[in-house]
């Protein structure tokens, strides 16, 4: 299981590096600092889900963050996994609210 946690953390770090260089959508009017903060929150939420629910479940969950509001989407095997993923996201410091749009396969 520690290998799964390490893999999830490595993926999160790679995602931050990849998306940090992208410019934000001007229609959202998000400052560079807010964008970087949201990218960091997204990575922390992905890692929290991988740690609390499992890397396999985290792989099926998409995480998007805008000004501290986290939206979860994707597919999982059970309602329990969807609920646990949302609960894990809510525990991350800096997350203001969570919108859970995860669907059960």
C-alpha cells in the first residue's frame, strides 16, 4: 500500500509541475497566485483521496479547484468510495467547499 501512496504523491507532484506552467482562463479572472494555490489544493486533494480511499479509486476521480472550491467527478465502484473521496477532500486545509459529482459505475 505504501507503494500506492508513493505513486499517488509522485503523480500529484508531476501534475503540479505540468499545470503550473499553463496560463489560467482569463474568463475566470483568477490571479496567478490563486491559480497556483488552486493547483496545489488539487494535488493535495488527489493525494488525500489516494491515501484515504486508495490509489485505484483516486485514479478514477477527477479533481478541479477554483478559488478553494473543489469539484470531484469521475467514476468509482461504490457509493461508499464516492462518499469517502468527498470526505477526504473536505479534510484538506484550504478547501472551502466540495462539490461531489462522482458517479457509481
